[in-house]
C-alpha cells in the first residue's frame, strides 16, 4: 500500500457541519491523484483517513448531485 504525506493537506469541513463537531466529514483537496477523507471528530495527526482515487471521488460527487 502506498503511503501519502498528509502533513500539508488542506482539510475542509462539510458545510453541513454544526458548531459542536457532530457527524461530519473533512476532505483535503490538495493531494495529487487522491482525495483524503476523514471523520472530523478524529481529525488529529494519526487519525484514520480514507484515500479515495480522484476519479472515483469525481464520479461519487456527480452521482450525489444527480
């Protein structure tokens, strides 16, 4: 499995998040070829991150919008 350096990732919280850190996701958009996704409740260093291929993420977003 390939390792990615996410130390410089720019994480963005969902616009549906509340002020209390409820059930939210964060997505980083500056990692070439992949879209890292994590649970905002566990957003510290070493937290679990899903690494989704950028092409798959694009298809997912298009399907959600449709």
